[in-house]
């Protein structure tokens, strides 16, 4: 029995005794090779979380056991699959799910803030993207630093050049990646090194639309590298 088949079998066994086991649906979704099937399973998992969480209020009760972390995983995984689908209505739904996951997980163990920085910008929701990014401004992550620089450039802030210099210092490979000179790789989450070309390619795959849609941003980026 293959790894995925074994995982699916264990998930189905869990559901026989715990039909509201959200993570069992999450595991089943991960074993599906067809996105539509995975999306359907994750939608069911989210509905279970909504119900056991007392219709989305997130309250933990003894009457309706609620697994918040599993609920957040289901919502986040659903959001990722919907976004990857690429269709406008699915991407709009993905943003809504990501916002909700962020509210349910204020410590953001799942890294939803990084998704929202990119997705809100790509969707043209720049004020929302700016708010998410500025809440994280003290983080030294590559994603945060480049988004801070882009927002400063869009706003005409005096510190835009300084922020861009800090971003380039954090990961200089992002410049080439955003210009299309470094291709995105399909890597497992968390498998890249900070400051690496792989990290830059992954950031650019999410952020390129936001940079391209900002007049003059890519030229400003290129000038800073020169």
C-alpha cells in the first residue's frame, strides 16, 4: 500500500468513529490527485468546523468539541487550492477564507499573513494588503521587507529607497526573480533557505502581479540593483 493510500485508509478509519474529525478530511484531501475532489473534502471539513465552532463564532464548548487548529488548517488548505485554480470567483473566495483563517489564528501559526500580503495585492485590494504588511513590519522576512518597500513606493513615502535597500540586503535574488530571470520552483513548503534563490523564486511567483501592476515599480527595482 502506497503512502497516500495508507494515509487515506487511516483517515477513513478515523471518520468511522469520529465523523466530525476535521483533520481526517484534511488528510483525505491531500491524498486526492484531482483538485475538485480535494476542494469538496475541504469544504466539508470547513462546514464541520463551522458547526462545531457554533456557526463560525469560534467558541469552544463541551457540548460541541471544537478543534480550532484543524479548522484553520482546513480553511487555509481550501484557500490555497481555490487560489491555485486561478479563476476570479475562486480567487475571491480564497481571499475570504484566508481572512477568516487569520481571524481564527491570531498567532498565525499557519503563515496566512504571507498569503494575504500577496493575494490582497494581486486582487487589487491594496489598502487591505498594506494593513496586513504593516502589522508585520518588524519581521525580518524577505516577503515582508519587499512588500513594505513596494507599499512605500506606491505611497510615495520618503523611506521607500531605504526599505528597498533593506529588502535587497535580505535577499538580493528577488530582483532577478521578479524580472523573470529566475524561475519559480515547485518545492515543499519550508524546504528553502532564507535568502536563497529558491526563496526569491517562490516570493516572486506570488508577488509578481502586484509589482507589475504598480507603474514604475520594476524599473525602480532594477535601478536599485544597478
